[in-house]
C-alpha cells in the first residue's frame, strides 16, 4: 500500500509543479513531462528486455544446481544461520541456497548475477507462502537485505571514477564499505525487531565475525595496490567468481549424470517468462520518476533543502549530491546519471564528487527491487517492507554524509 501512495504522489506532485510552471510562463514544462513519461516507459521496457538474457542464463544455471542437488547442499551447509534469519523456511529448502547466492553476488557487486538468482529465490519463497498475495516474513527479510545494498567490492563506481579522471578512483572504497555496512545493519535490525528475531544468537555472532574477517582480509589486500592494479584485481576476482560458479554448477550436474543441457533449457524458459512479467512493474515505477524529475520538482526540493540548511547556519556542501540520494531508492540509472553529472560539474575528486560516489553505493534501488521482486510472484500486500527498506536507505544516506565529511571534508 505504501508503494501505491508513493507512486501516486510522484505523479501528482510532478503534474502540480508542471502546471505551476505553465502558469508562470514556462510553456515547455508539460510537453517535457509528457516526453519524459514516454522516454522512461521505453527505458523501462528496454531495461527489462536487456535483463531477459541474463535471467535466462542464470535461471538455467540455477536449474542445473537444483536438479544436481548442489543448491540443497549449499542450503544444508548454511542452515545454522539462514534458518534462524528465515525461520519460516523449512530446513534444507532450496530457497536458502538461492538466498545465499543472491546476497553473496550483491556483496561482490555482481548485479547481473544477483537479480536472476534473487528472482529465483522469490519464486521458491512464494511456493511456501501461505497467503499468495501477501509478503511473508521471509520475503521481507530477504528484500530488505537486498535493498540495503551491502557491497564489499564497488567495481562499477570505481570504474566510473577512473573514467572521469579521478586521481585515485579507489579512495571511496573504505567510506563506501562503512556506509553500506551501516545501511545493512539498520535494515537487518529493523526487520528483526518487527519479526522478533534475536540477533545475539551464536550463529549470528559467528556470521558477523566471518564477514568482518573477509572484509579485513580484502581491505589489507587491496590497500597495498595502486588504483589501476586494484581495479584489475577486482575485475579478475569478479570474473573468477562468476565463471567459477557457472562451471561448478555444470560439473555438479555432470557428476550426477544429469542431462545438463535439458536442465538448463528448462530453467532458461522460466527466466524468459519471468522477464516478460516484470515489464509492467518497471514501466510503472520509471514513468512516475520521469514525471517527477522532468517537472522540476526534484530541483525545487534540492533548492529548498539547501536554503533551509544555510538558514540554520550549517554547511550545505552535501546538498549538491542530494539528487543522487533522492533518486537512488527510485531509479538506479537516474541516480547514476546524477552521480556522473556531479563528476562533470564539480569533478570526481571534489567533496560533492566523493559524496555522490558514496551515496551511489550506500544502498540499492529500493522501489525498483520491491516492484520487480514482488511483481514477479504476484505479491500485492507489501506489509512493512517499504518502511524497513526506506529506514535502511535513510541510514545509508545519513552515514554517507557524515563519513564523507570525515574522509573528504
């Protein structure tokens, strides 16, 4: 229901601002909004169409993992933690393996791999959901962990900074890591409070220690490298992980004497149907964002916030990156465009350029993820998922500002 009100508000505020601009003599306001609606609808369709290939590939690979029993073995290995975090899921259920693979892919910045596996996890969660039109506790926990966007290796952001000539494209690595940890912890704690999950259990403590150990090891490995060497290492690590996962699944099927090709085709067909079903949800979200942005409402909000901050006598440097923060929960490509605009106008090594980079990686695209993940399985009642997701976003944004002032201010 919350997403419904936000969707209506984006359209209503956008049109209202456009009408005000029209009465003020700006005859191009409404035509620009109309053009943006069609443009963003086309973008949504092309985005979903572009996702089709990736979905068919990864859902085909996941089908091999299911049929070979590899996903079940992964779920069994991880059950001490995941069964406590997702108590509704039966022990050794394949959803646990899919959830683990999705979270792992997100942590490593592998968006192309994370989304298909996440959609597969949603299908498996829906199979055990008693109320088919209502989000279960497990679905909400899974989606909030996704929207909080825990990322250990921000490969794409470092690549964009390098492309725009940053002196050290990797200098946002630590601030990004700290920021995304804040947003993920807030999301995890918020959902746990709703669902009355005790995070001080031994399994969770061990998990947190292991994550800290991996992050520390990666940090000390990367800090000894130059920026170019670090980017090459990250790209190599990403390639090894993706190709290694694909090969492991295929070999597991071959070892079990499975017809790997037929299993892949069966899963790939499901991926195609899922991709087609996502088109209406993507169009709905991006069209509303397009109207809101083209109307000038986003610029007006930024100007208002800057004036209010300066009136209070506070430093308003961070307001220059506000469009990235405002668009990030709504539209990932729009937020990326705002980050690149900050690079162009003020430079990637400016405070605003650094803050825009950290904001871009602080959380994931909350409303987009909720729309396509819930839409893929026909969920209409989101319960408290939007609230928890936005709280995680807010925590990430606030942390990004303070951490950026600490490192770059």
